[in-house]
């Protein structure tokens, strides 16, 4: 159950953790065994990646920051982003001002695909998007972490936040399975971790992308005099807290058919 935001720096009320987990378990029980095992494989990949990072004395945050001693607000890490030109996937990490962060958040990863290369048959939702300069990219999901790289929340954003090319929810959901960072820089383990997190939390991400479009439609209806996609009063369009271990337990419960505790 994703929630939509009502303003730039606001974080909407969240459902109780138990209700949120029950929602997740219900969704997982509607998936095939092959789909569930795919999620479980993603969890193992994430765990192995975290272990490799720990063996190198790093975590997802310190690995992406590299040698940077100062985390300048809004700066992209690594500089120039991580771009896999074979899979047409991309991500970067950055941090906002302290007052704009979610509770406990150090920063977040923004993940993207480049839709023209992957889905030439699809058209953007806005006509002006098709004429934007350069190779366009579409935002999939934001991944918030604390300073140690522990996951905190997933979220979607309005178009102006990343200057993305905007596609409807169903098209973005179709793009999820094509996200994969398979290059070595800045760290193979970090790239594997980011890719695995997107796969592992696919049920929530699908929910959040649909909630994103609902939030956009509601904002447009209630603010008819504004360009919804460029309205700075609407930044985060949906968000949901996540817990890695709880996700794994829910997947295991769905696979075995046992009640989730």
C-alpha cells in the first residue's frame, strides 16, 4: 500500500508496519512460485554483494562516494553517474539538505533506464518529452539508505526532480525488468547490489509507480492552473518504508505457504 505526498518536503502518514507487511504478503501470495524464487534469488544476490562490500571495508554508501570526503548537497556520486551502455541502465547517489531528508536518511540512489533504446515502440506521455535534447532517461525508483547502506524507503518523484522523460505507469513497470548494471565501475559489488534491490522489491515498486500516476492525476485535478510536472510544490509522488530482512521473511513465508510472523 503506497502513499502519495501532498507537498515538496512533506512525508505522508504511513500505515502501521504490520498492515504494510500483510499487504506485501497478500501480494506475494498472488505470485507464481517461479516469480517468488526470482525475488529470493535477488535477495541472495543483495546479501552476497553486501558481504563483498564489507570484505572491502565499504558499504553501498561509502562505495558510491569513493574518495569524497565531503558530500555536497545535490551533487551526483559518482560524478557523471553510473551508466551501463549495454543494458541502457543508469543510477546515481546524492543527498539533500538535512531538513529535506526522510527520518534516518543519509541519501538515496536514483535509478533509470533509457527507454528509446529498450522500447522504441513506446511513446512518452508528454509530447514535448520526445524533443528533449540528448538521450532521454526515465526514472524507475528512488532508494533511500542510512549512512551504513541499510535500506529505509522507496519512493517516486515528479518529472522536474530528475528531468526525466515521462512514461505512463504501465510502461515504466515494463521497464523494471530491463534495469541491470553489469559493469565494473565504480564497484562490481555495488552495481550488483543496486540491481538486486530493484528486483527484490519489485512488488512494492510496481505499487509505488501506480501510486505515482494517481498522485499526478489528483494534483492536476486540484491545481488546474499549474503545470503538474513542473510544480515544485510536488516533489515526492509516492513512498513506502522498506525493511530488507522483513522482505526476505515475507518471501520465504509466501514460498512455503506458512503464516508470516
